[in-house]
């Protein structure tokens, strides 16, 4: 049995799709399973014990005609594999066409009616309900393939080598770390950096054992600086400083993550680390931290969730601007375990 999973991006979507891989491996222990993923995210899956191989999607390169021979080579390789199942969990025209070109025996995907992708599928699986979470929608694909989805599994396995290298680079000692994610792909999904800074100030005053690690991309480093300045002696601005596996291990070793609707939020949920998730324009019922919906903070405004990447209301970004640091502090305090008694 040979299986190809198509889920190239984004970080949060890939993490939410990982249970599909885990259940396939449990049900088909001898199957050869490959994953088609954007090259920028491939390190998340490199060396995964449940995968036979990772197929890199060179999105940034392949838009240029000079690299189109690489696309043809990738397609020829997939065809030579003779996949029994091709599972498209991206649901876009690009991924569906790539899956169709692989010429597997059976192509199944998401019936999302976006870009006409479902026209390529042998079976298109609809979202069970408008508010079905993404994880459960992906698992609905397995149910159509008669693959059981009720066994225990490890979502993201520990990486001791990465953890050891992290400790050498950033000695954590006995500090209790809170990880903060002030960035997000959409600007209007970002809780203000000033609010994050105020939250850090309050937490630092209340508990001297707490330290703060700010994560994000290199482009989000200015946000990280703004938060770090609230407590510079006990904060690390790691924006653009960590690899993807290092970011995962930072979250694994943290007490808690405070985050916007972002990829690291889904990493924390997969690691079963407590999450305080701050939502504005998006709907946590569909894309919130899986299994931690009661940890989501969202103001009940008539415009939220608008599902739009740009805010057109006045005052702008009201859904997150008016979510105060003290509201978030209250939720964080409920989830934080107290420091050990001296």
C-alpha cells in the first residue's frame, strides 16, 4: 500500500492534519506514506517515524519558468510510485491538480467548493457541518476510507536532540517559561503588541519565577522587541532566531502559550500545552486550538467573526483592541500552575 498526503501549507493546517498520518500508520503499519509539503515547512516532518518520505513543494522556485523542469521531475517521480491513495487535505486547485497528475488509483479530497478543486477528485468529502473543526473534517476523510480514528496517538513526538541543542543555546535552568506569539499572518488578527507588553509587566510583577519567550518570524522581530522591553531581564525575543523544530520544543517546554490565531497555537494544542488564544476576525469553532475552546478569548461584537483579512470598521480592530490585558491576565492566572513552595 502506497499513500501520498497533500498538505503543503500553512504551519497550523499541517499540524492539524497530522492525526490523519498517525491513524493511517496505526491502521496500515506496513504502508509507504509520503507527504507533499512546502519546502519552508519540511523540517517539521523531516525524520518523522510515521513517514516513508517527504516530498518538497518548492513554491517560491516553481513560479519561475526556469524551474519548471523540477516540477515535471517531481510529477514523474510520483507517477512512478504508483500510489494507491492520494489524499488532498489542502482543497485548492493547485493541490488537486497535482494529486490528479500523480495518477494514483484513488484521489480523495475536501469538498470545499474553492477554485473547482473537487472536480479532480474520485471522492470529495464535505465538511460535516459549517462549524466542524478543521481537524475533524480531515478525519472525516479517513472515515470515508474506512480507517479507524479512535486509537491513542502521539501528535508531535519529542525531539531530544533539538531540546539538548536548545538548552545549550538558551539555558533555561529552573525558570518557568511563558511563550508569547504576538504576530499572525493577517495584521488584523494581532492583539496589540502594547497589550502583550502590559501583560508581561503584570505577570512579571506577580511571579518572579516567570520568564518570557517571544516567538515569530524575522519580520515580526519589531513586535518581539516591543514585548521584550516590558521586562528585558527575563525575556527573550526569539523572532526569526529559531528553526521550526526549535519553536516546537520551546512550546513543549513552556508553562503556557499566549497567542493570536496562528500556527504556534495549533502546535501548543497538539502538544497538550495550555493555550490562551486571542480571537477577533476568525471563528475559533472552526480553527481554534483543538480541545481547548474554553481557553479562547473573543469579545461578543456583532462584527466578529467577520472572516476578513482587512478590517473596514470604525474604530478599526475593535474586536482585539478592546480585549484588555487584564482580561487576558485573568485567564492566564487561571491556567498557570503556582510556583513550587520554597
